[in-house]
C-alpha cells in the first residue's frame, strides 16, 4: 500500500509559512524602532548667598593720654579752683568745699584746693582719677593715662616696666603710692595701689609731696 507523503508536507509548509512571516515581521519592527533616549540629566547650579557685610561693632572708648605732672585731662594744677570745677562739671562736697568730684565713664574725677587758701582765687593743687579696685578686676585701664599708657586699672608689673625708676611711698595702712613722674615747679604724678594687690586704682597729679590719705574727714 502506498502512503501519500505529499499532503502532510504541504500542511507542514502551510503551518511554517505563517510562523516564519510573524518572526520576520517582529524582527523588522524591532530593527525599525527608534532607540529610546535616556532621560536628560538636569544639573542645577546652586549659588550660595553672599555673606552679609559684617557691621562694625561699637568699640569701647580707649583711654586718652593726659595724666602729666601739670595736671590730668583738661584740669591743670595752679588754675582757678572754681573755674576748674565749673569746667569739669564737678560738684563740691557739702562738708568739704575744697573738694569737688564728678562721675565719668568708669571712674571718678576729683579736684582739690587748699583747705585754707593762701591766695585768691584758690588754685587747684590736686587732680585725681580713681575707681573701685573691685570694679577694675580683669578689665582694661579706664580714663586718662600717662604718656606710657598707664592709668586706672593698669597692673603694677605694667607700671614698673614703663617706669623702672619709680619710687614706692608708703601711706597709712596698706595703701601705697608709686611716684613715677615729677617736674620742678609743676607737680608730680602718683599711682595708688593696695599692698598685696597689683591693680592701680588711682592716678594723681599734685603739687603736694604725696596724695593725702584723707582730704575730708
């Protein structure tokens, strides 16, 4: 018996033909498709804000030169006491009118004339700037200073370095004076401190031998 092999081949051909066509179509579509572009990278430039211009902070007022054997600041030894008191805006002590004082920036200004004036008008024989040692602890010098920059609030080692020829003068109790400058016919400058402490708490210009321990007592 002869087997008909032609018909099955034809059927196989008919089955393969569509499959081949589908594969070819898929390949073509794949080849024609445009490549997908990657998403663009966005670069963002961040500009840091400019630092604000720093504002100048107020600086503490620096001490001014003006403690000399002839006086302190605008008050000169030998000038009219009444005029000097008025110019400095000082107030005479009620119990001791030969003394007058004014409060300044961090210190006290004191003027003195003789208790019993030898001439008229009475003249200034002492002018002093001073402050409480406790308020000066750890701080800078305040008020008028000498030509070497020594003043109320300076330390003893600074004063001795600036005036190596200074002479120490004892007073009542533990008070001490350091004579640093003198001019014949004018006056002398003294620094006041307390024994055992290194803080200068008064600067005095006077025509007297040394500053009095008490001027009104």
